[in-house]
C-alpha cells in the first residue's frame, strides 16, 4: 500500500510540474509576442563594415536605395552605381538607438555614380551636339535627309552613357546647325556688282539636261573659248561659249521666246540680251555692238536680236553665248555648234 501511495504522490507532483512548465512556456510566448507586437525591431546598419546608423524600417530604406540605383525618376538617368550596399543586423531590444534613415541614405548614395543616357549627333564621327531622346535624334537625321543636306552621309547617332550630362540642343536648332547646302553651284558667274539681277547664272554644270526645245546657232563663226575653260584674261571659270565673228554680224535668237533683258548694266557682259524660253530655260547673248530687241518683246527662232561686238569684258569681237536652265549654265556645245 505504501508504495502505491508513494507512486500516486509522485504522479501528482509530476503532473503539477508539467502544468507549471506549460504555464511558463505560454507566458514566455506572450512576452515575446508582446515584444514583437509593440517593439519594432531595430537594425544596425553598416557600410563597408562600419556602423553608419540605425533604422526601424529596413525594407523602406532599402527600397529607397534600390530606387536610387534604378533612378527612374530623374530625366536622362540610365542607372546609378553605389560603392557598397549596406548590411543590416537586427538588434531586438536596443531602445536608445536613434534612427537616422536619411543620413544612411545620403551615405550610401553620396558615394554613388550616376550614369546618364542621351544621344550624340555625330558628323564624321565628331560629336556635334546632344539630344535627350532617340526620337529627337531620329527627327533631326530624317529632316536632314529630307532636305538633302550635303553632309547626310557623314551624320550618325551615338547612344551615350556618361557620368556627365551634356547640354541639349533643340531639334530645330540642331537641324539648322547641321544642315549643309549641297554645292550645286560649282562657280558663281563673274563677281559683278549688281547681283540682284536674275541675269547672272548661279553656277555651271557639265551635265546635259533636257531643255525641251531645240536651238539653232545664233551666229556662224569660230569657237574661241569653250565653256568652263580658264585662260589668261579670266580669273573665273567660263560660263558660256565664245564664238568669234566680225563686228556687226547678225545674232539670231536660238529659239523662240520672250526678251527678258536687253541693255547694258555696266558689267562684263557689255550690251546683252536674255531670252526666256519657258520651263526655266534662258539664252544669253553678250558683248553685242547693237541691241535690236527690247524687254518684253516676243521673238521667233532665227529673229535677229543683236549684232556682234566687243562691249564689256571682251577681247575682240565675239558672241558670248550662255544656255541656262533654272539659273545653272550648261555647256552650249551640248546643244549648238
Ligand atoms: Zn565668253
């Protein structure tokens, strides 16, 4: 009996201590739970092994740093690089620590490097100017292409990543800065003092354009100076053809048209006649001794319009004949003689 009673006593005591242990565990869970609920965990933040401060909001702080690295908010920033990422160590019951999230953020990003992304417009591989977007760069190149800019083959777009942001140029300004007129004009005819007159050719061309009309020889004579040739009496290319003939020889209209100039403006042409044949085609007869037509007069092909002379910048009597289309002088020998 004694042993049974003793065993019973032990069993009761054991049960009591189990209850006690359970009670202790429950209260411990409660205490920890309270701590977790009411005390935010504090993180000690280190940068390159050095403690830089404390944060209660680890995820918020790190998100802000990540945002800096991807740098979406700032214009033309491609991405940013930081020297080192912070490390976090939890310290549960550190209540005296002051939070300094902003300071930590400044420390992390302060040593960072920002990379800007933008576009350079290059000419012969030289960076000429910069724009913010590819769309703008494309717009500039397209416009130059459209305008047939002379340098279009040399123009390129380069994507730039740089720590330094360049000054941008507007699309409009870029186009006007880069545009280069094509040198259609190989030579501007004589440097006469009255350039306002449309009587002067704006350039010469060796090609043979379609004039749309057939021409006859204005005088019969000997060619004394060819188109575009240079000789001792000229310091410029020759914009016409010289046909030597004796003074007073009749000059015929090479084709029908309207006389748009007949006179002498004191320049190298002396007395001369310009006939417009339509479609931008003109013929010019210079160094005449006499002019037999007046401005506005219609002439037929073969009409005698003037006589050979040596007025103006001439070396002996001859006809200086020019054939032009849209202001450009073409070689008369492609059409007459
Ligand atoms: Zn000439």
